[in-house]
């Protein structure tokens, strides 16, 4: 169980998080929504250890995660798919996957497993990551994170700029991870994707979590999307 | 001596300069490429390599070859360890901030240089080459209506100079294999491209930086150990290699390892040839002019990427 309680954080001297709280159970998808600048990406980076929280607690299965470095957070099984993919662009597909495998000393079977999840990558192994299409790059970003065999998967706008068939493929993998017991934290702007993937939604406003509700609650009150997102 | 043999000699001298320069500049290029640190103290690590080589060779005594081999192993390791320590004690503490690292490495330059002056002294000191046989080179001459091989007086080189070229080439191949065929190389390349994402995938970036800074300094030290039987160790010997390394790295493209090798060959060969035919000062002037031309017409360097 991943739990955030009143987490505050900052980029340098600029405070960006003023109290974010939610929890994600294994085998569930928890979506974070909010307007631009609400603190969604900052929240994921803070969970990942790329930003140090200035207050509050982040725990994974009861153990403190907030004071861990990003290296140790990865080794504890938190996989991160950042916004914009941020692949190691000049490395090959195989090398990007190898970087993911090295983090937790995963076995070669894990490599086969992630390639089975994203079959188009099998024919691109020697190609430089920067030469892939947008959809293939997103697959590689997810494959790299899944090489950690994560218990928590942080996804920052994974469907951004993708065509519908690719979005469906990403959704299938997210659903499969949920079935495998992974706790998925999803930052997403597309409400249709949220309604089909998420179990719970937390809305952020100005760096603060203002409401968390189950997806059924959001479906029953769709005006909340308009209220919190302005759409 | 005729122009032909004279030119061959100049090319050989240039090849020796290029070989050592390629090693030294490669160290600077790796450090900048992975860490984005402009290491102004790089020439002092080169100088330390030469001074430690002299010290090791003196302590070992015995046959010059034994002292030289010991120096070739020990000096780069010691210099690399000192650089890694400097990284942890200085660069890491200022968070690798580009401006502050330049100032910090200028400070490091003076600390190393003056520390060496206080301990090693102001004198230049020689290291015996492990072997140094003279090889007379043949030159074809047209006599009595046919070509015949002649051995013009003064047209030759030494086995040690040929060894410098071969050893530098072997070290560069080993470095290329390290960077492209090993896990350590993969980690360095990933860190070079995106240090934050490298951290998010469990790569201990702080340790990688210390290793890379040590590796860069170690390469400079290797270049110095190779050349010190020809040029002698002196506490001010780091200036020229630093200048030429910056010239090479700028011309080759910041952080581009193949570009660095090509530029080292160009600058090293031209330095050797122009020094033989004209003067070393003119060689430096032309190299500096080449940098200016590159900065104006191709600021990313020969093989660098446009940012």
C-alpha cells in the first residue's frame, strides 16, 4: 500500500505542494487530476524521490519512502514513466531495457516478459530510441519501467499525443498490471481514459489534494470534472 | 635532408603528439560529456601523472622497464583516486553547478600546481624509457637509372616513440570497448544523457560522477606517463596539454568521443608538422585560429550535436 499524508514539497525555494494525501492499494489504479500547475507531476517526482518532500509522510507498505533517494526508491520497486517519456535517446531499445533490468538485477525472463507485453519493440531492439515513433517510444518508456517488476507504477500522462490504437494498447497493459497486483498511480488529463482505467480519483488544486472519490462517484457526478478541470 | 624524409619525420613527431593528446583530450571530453563539468585542472592531473611516474620509477629503481611499467599502472590509479576524491570533496558539494565548478577547478589547478612545487621542486626530472633503440628508416632514391633504398643520415625514429603511438591506440580501443560493450559504459552513457532519469532507474549518479572524474584524470595521467621519458616531468608542464585538450574538444564537438579522436589527430599532426618545419608557437597560433573558425562556422564542432 502506497500512502501519502499531508505531503508538502518545493522546487528549490518555490513551494509547489501544500498538502497532498491519498493512498493506493495493490491491484488498483489511482488517478491524479487537476489543472496545469496543480502539482500532479511534482507529486509523482516526490514519490519517486527525485524531489525531497519538505513535510508529511510517504510510506510504502508501512516503510518510509519520503527520505529515500530516487536510486533506492527504484530498487524498492517503484517504476516511473515520466511525462514526455524521457528515454535515453541515443541508446538502443535493448540498452534502454537493460537499464531498467539493472535497477533490481532482474533476470532475462523479465526482459522476455516486457517484450511480450509490447511486441513491436522486438523488431526494434538495435534501433536508437530517438528514432522510434511516438507510440513506440511510449511503449519503451513503459517497458523500461516494468523491467523493475514494480509493486508501484507511476505513470505521468502516458496517453499524451498518442493515436487511439496506441492508447488502447497502453490501457490494456495498465489493466494487466492492476490484475497482477501492481499499485498504479496515473496522472491523466483525458477524462475518457480516466473513466475506463481508474478505480479512484484524487483532484489537486494549487498543490493540495481537495477531493478523493471512487470512479463510480465521479461517474455519478461528472460535473466535478468541469469544476476541477474546467472542461 | 630532402623534403620527403623531412616531412615523414614531421608526421612521426605529429603522430606522437596526437597519440598523447588524444588520451588527454579524451579524459577532458568524457568528464564534460557525462558530468557537464569544464575541468580547468585537467592539465594538472596530466602533470601529476608525470611527476608520480618519476617518483615510482625512482623508487622501483632496478631496470628502467620495470619502473616504467610500474609507473604506467600506479600513476593513473593514484591520479584517478585523487580526482575522484576531489569530485566528492569539492564538485559534489557545489552540486556540479557549471559556473562554480569552473571556479573550483581553477582553485584545484593552483592547489595541485603549488603543492607539487613545494614537494617535487622546480626542477625538470627525467624518466628512463623502457627501451629506446634507434630505427633508421629507408627512403627510395633514383640512382643509376633505377630506384634503390637509401638510409639518409638522421632519417629515423626510436622504438619508444612507436610504442607511444601503439600504446595510446590500444588504450583508446580499450576505452571504446569499455564505453560500448560493458555495463559500466552503459551506465556512463545513460547518465550522460539524462542524470535524473538515470537516478530514477537505480543508477548511483554520485558514484558514477566520481568514477568518471577519476577516469578522465587517469587518462590524462596515462598520456603523461607515456610522454615523460621524452619530455621530462615538471610542475608547470600541465599548461600546454590543457590548452590543446580544450582546442581538441571544441573542434571535435563537446562530449563527442569519436570527434575528440579525429580532432586530436588533426591538431596533434599539424602541431608536430608545423613545429618541425616552422615553430611550435606558430603551431599553437594555427590551432587557436582553427578553434575560432570552428566556433564561427560550426559551433557544435566536427561531430558534436547542435543543442
